[in-house]
C-alpha cells in the first residue's frame, strides 16, 4: 500500500544535482574550446602548408627566372663577343655590325620582359639565337664581298700602277719627242727663214736692173706721126724707154717690166682697160698700181726696152716720176716735166 504524499512537509535542496550540471556545462565549454583550438590548429597547419607551398612555387619561379636571365645574358654576351670580333675590316662593315648589336639588344630586352612576366620566352630565345646566326652569316657574306672587292681593288691598283708607269714612260717619250719636234720646228723655222732670205736674195739677184730711163712726151697726129711736145695740154702719149743691165743669174728668155708713172699729185697713172693693174712690191711687202708693162727677149746683156702710155686724155703740168719693176723689185727710175 502506498504512502500518501505530504505536501506540507518541507523539501531539502538537491546540491548534488547542481554540481553535476555545472560539471557538464564546464565539460561542454572545454570540449567546444578544445574543438575550436583543434580547428585553429588545423587551419594554421593548412595555411602554413599552403604558404609553404606557395613560397616553394615562388622560389622555384624566381630560380627559373634567374636561370633564364642568366641563360639570356650568356647568349647575348656570346653574340656580342662574336659580332665584335668581326669588326676592323672597314668602316661600312663596322657600321653594319653596330646596327646588328642594337637590334640584338632590343631583342634581349624584349625576352627579358617576357621572363619577368612569367610568359613563354623559349620561342623568343630560339629566335634570338637564329637572329645571331643570321647576322653572323650576313657578316661572313659581307666579308667575302669585301675580300673580293679588296682583291679586285688590288688588281685594279696593280693595273693602275702599270698604267701609270706606262703613262709616265709615254709622257717621257712624248716629252722627248716634243723636245725633238720643237728642235726640228725651230730648225725648220730657221731653215725656212734662211731659205726665205736666200730666196729673197735670189729674187733680188734675178731682178734685171735697168738704166737710162727716158720718157718722151709726144703728140700723135691724125696721120699717126708723133711729135715731141713739152706742154701738158699738147701731150697725149708717153714713150718710156730704158736699157737692161747684164745679169748672168737670169736665164735667157722673155722678161716683163712693170712701168709705174706717178703724176705731180702723187697719184699713179692707171686705167684698167688700157692694161694697168696691181702688182706686189716684195722688198716693201706692199702692193702698188702700175701704169703699163713692157716686154723684151732678154739675152743676159744690154737690151733696149720701151713701153707706151696713151690714156686718151690731157696730162697735167708738173714733174712726173717713173718707176720700173722686175720680178717684184724696183730696178730703175726716172723723171720728166711737162709745162
């Protein structure tokens, strides 16, 4: 049988249960704290692992970049060295090499930029190597051309020297020939001068001298008879006579004498239609007008020669002079007066 509950009986506090609850709460808090601490440890471990991995990756990248930069620097320095060794042949080739070096430096800087940005650079590095080899090939070809030109220039220089020697020899020969020619010309000129002088002397010597130059002024009548007159108004004809002197230099044969009559005014009497003309005075080297001519068959001795002048008009008063020429030289003269 059950015992009835007494609600009026005072209750005693249950301190044992409170302690258990506190213990549970503490345990729960410690569990949460330990879990949180474990989570933090795990997070830190993972973070450290990731950081370490990232650091390793970065270190590797830096190492690769450094190696790539070193490789690039080595290739560039090698290219520069090889190109610099090709200098010194001529200024044109040196200028070409300097231009290539500038282009290689530009390519090097572009590749360095790719390496620093972690971009693909191997293709550019290969192109750099090909670029260097291409430049070296161009230099070799240019050197061959320079060598060919140098050889050609050497041949041309040799030929030029030979031509110069030949030219000098030719000029020397021409100078000698010119000197000899000048001497011959001088000798020829002298001979021609002497010959001209001798010819002139021969001409002078061959000129037949005349003497006894006389002039007879006459009046010709209608019957043809001539009568000596001294008045100018009555005279219509002049008979000029002279005697040749012996000259053994002149061969026998016909000789012509030019008669020049000069009136008181100094003018020569001359009418072309009556046989007057112009002849050469060789001694004075001038021309003179002659009045008429007279011819004779000369036999190296004294011969009487006469010529006539009948102008068909009156003469003037005064003194007249007469000049006789043979072979271009004055060989005699005379004078007469008309009142």
